[in-house]
């Protein structure tokens, strides 16, 4: 290599190094002066011997998911809350407890703007306390064991449990089971293993880039983030950006027709069985049950009326004496699907944005068709 070429390469390398250094420095200066850096969200989430995973009790932090983040507090029971506070086993006021997955937990949404937080604020005027036991990736198996833990181990008294289900619960039920010791354990399941292995390395790289590049650089961080989101958008056949890129049938089971229909029926049978056990355990404790179902963006686009989700769970609720609320009509209606998705869901994601949480809260609070309130509070 000629000396002039060596000098050019050296100059280019030095220029890139200086540019990266400046990019990094500007970002760190911004974080230090104008915006405090996000607290590490990892300490908020812990492994649990009873129900596999949960939230660290009496904790404070910032929950971050991609570009979204919000302050996060947990109470003495390890439930997301408006602030760190002690929860007594019993209360002089009626209690409603919500449980579900990431939609219910709503970690990257501020508490006051999440649907559970909004419901909590409104029901305070009626003297009702609202608790949120939702955690990302929960399903009826983990929810049932967690409810049993709260009511038996912690002696928590509630008047009504609101279980929020979506299409991902069928898939998650393949991953979890209750052992003979009454504790939830995660199990590998064949149909997902190959894709999980194929995408494991890519997911690890994406996670590293998000933590170490996107949060520490301005220009480079923006470039990497857009590339990562674009990869995630195309990684799943369903068009929903999930790191595990589960096959189409698992996320689109209500409308799926194809060679894996037997797995859909197997998953539906298991999830119904777990929900029936959950319902029976609540009935034994004389706790009322409300079941809420809602659509993901692809179901909004499908526009099926009624969705199989609604028909399957409406029938189950009738058989098990549970109140049934479908949120499908507020998302699947005469308004164009793309407008609904843009208005109520995060961009390139399946979760609701703040406006979506507002809509859900308003629907659940309706006097007619909303959550049935404990008898002591119905006339307040």
C-alpha cells in the first residue's frame, strides 16, 4: 500500500473516531445536563419461585421498552402502583384486582395514563381500591398461581378479579406449566424451539445495540434504532414486532386456517382448562371474576365480526359464571382499521399508546357494559 493511501485511511479512521467521540460526548452532555439517564429497569423485574417472574416489591425505577419509557413504582406486594406503599391484607373498602400481561402492566406508560391507573383514579371516588397484578408475558397459568399466592400466602382480600386476555396467551400457555410442587416452571416447546435458536443471536445483538449504542449516541443511535426496528418489522410473518418471531398461527390463531390447526386447538384447550381452574379457585374464595378480551392490530385489520376470540371466551364465561367484556367493538368498527391502529397503538408495535389506554379505561368504566362494581359501591 502506498504511503498516500495509508495516510488517507489513517485520516478517515481518525475522522470517524472523532465523529463518534463527538456524537457520544454530545449525548452524554445532554443526559447529564438536560435529562437524567434512565435508571436500569432490570432491578424492577425478578425471578420468582412461585409464579416464575414478577416485580421486585417496594421498588422505584424507569421501565423502558424500545423508545418508550415511564417512571415505575411497585408496592409491598410487588404490584405496579402509583407509588411505593404498603398494602394491607384486608381493607375497609371494596377491592378490584387486575391481572394480565404487558397490556395490563403497561410498564412504559405512566401510571396515571395507563388504563388501570385511570380506572383506579375514577373508582377512588366510589371508595374502591384498584390493584394491578399484571406483568409482561403472563398467561392464565402464571396468573392463577400468582392469584393463589396473593390470596393464600399474603392473605390478600379482593372482591373482584379482572383477567385480561389476548391472542398471545395461547402461545404463552405452551411455555409454562404448574409443577407438582404448585410452582410455575418454564418449559421448552418444540414448534418454537427452532426459530428461537435461529433468532437468538440476532436478538442478543439487538439488545446489546439498544442498551449500548442507542442510549449513548445521537446520530449513530438514531441510525441503529431505525435499522433495528426495520429488522423487527420484517422478522415476524404476522407483521407484529415480537423478538421471538413466533409462527403465524400462534399470533393469528382466531383466523388461522392451515396445517397447524391442531396446535391451535391444543393451545385453546389448555388455556381454557387453566382459566376454568382459575375461576374455580376464585369461586371457592367467593371472589367475583370479570374476563376482558381485546384485539391486536392484525385483528383490527382482519375486521372479523365476531372474532373467534369473542365467541370462544363469551361461551366460556357463560359456562363459568364470569362477567364477559369484549373490547373488540371499540377497536373493530366502521372507522378504517389503519386509522384505528395509528390512533390507539404504538407505531410498529402491538401495544396501546396512551390514547388507547384512555379508550380502554373509558369503556371499562361505563355504567352499562363496564366492570361490575362490588355491591357496596354500586350506588355511590
